[in-house]
């Protein structure tokens, strides 16, 4: 993440600070900022339906220490929130926003242990050549998850492209001025809600990425099951 990108707002600034210093401030002294206020009151959980949009396959990626981890790898009755990021992302409304909102969702789930036991958060890197299992483990330490929040990468770019195609997640590798491969990826922020059958029940972009909406939708899918 470039320092220029850190001027993109309080959330981005704090996340940049985490990446540069390699440590989180103690939560009693410095919390992640509140999300942008919603322009409407979200409907109550269970008062609406989230029909199936698509269905994805099971994929094998790499977790901490390079161990094989299934994506989404859900058990009966579980749901998943899946986000794709990469650690070199310089778009304050992209990967830093996804991490900030998922961290707030993680804290909200931790306050409801019975619900948290039925939810898996998965942050997956677009960029396995640079975001090794060690780099993703470092990101996990920075985020200090309180619930089942896993940080995954892939053994190769061929594997991650297959995953991205399955999810309908775009990611285009840009080139530098001299025609070489750039570390920058152009992508649209998407976060996916999956049920236990790997059915996609909602897809969130930057304008609708808020932990209150995510939490209500998780409870709605759970109630429908």
C-alpha cells in the first residue's frame, strides 16, 4: 500500500499505519473508526429473503504455514463471508475497506458466540506470488481476529485465477510504463455471502459494505435454513 493511498480517509490511514508499523494499537486506546453512516435503516433479520444468486465450487488453498485449507470448507449450518484482497492494494476504497469492515464484523460476531460458531470469515489473496502464507499470517496477526477468520493464499496464480473465475471476481494485472508486470491489480471490490451449500446469497460492493448489513444478512440466511 502506498503512502499516498493513506490519505484516503480515517479507515485507510489506520490500516496503513498497521501495515507500516507491523503492530496494532491496543484496542482500549485506538479502535477502528465507525463505518460511513448508512442512509437507511437495514431491515430486520429474517424480514426479507436472499435467494440464490450463483453456486461456487470447493477449492483447496493455503493457510498458515502452507497447510491445505478448503474454501469455503463449511460445515452443516455454517455460512461464510468471502473477500478477495491483496496486500499491495493502494485503493483506499478497495482492500483496506474490506479489511476494516470485516474486522468490525469479526468483533460483532465475537460478542455473539452462538452465532460466531456458525460463521466463517475468509480473506483470500489475489496475489499468491507476493502474498505468501507467511505474509497472510502476518496480516492475520495485524487484524487480531476474535472469531473464525482465516487468511488464505494459493499455491500458484493458475489456482487463484480458477477461484476468481468461479466467483465471478475480476482482477487484471496492470503493466508498468516499460511493459513489465506491475504489482498493481485492477479489481472491483466484492464480498460474498455463502450458505452451507456454497450458494452465493449476496454480493457486496463498496457502497453496501457495512457490518450491520452483513450481520443482518447472515442471520437472515441462518433463519431461512
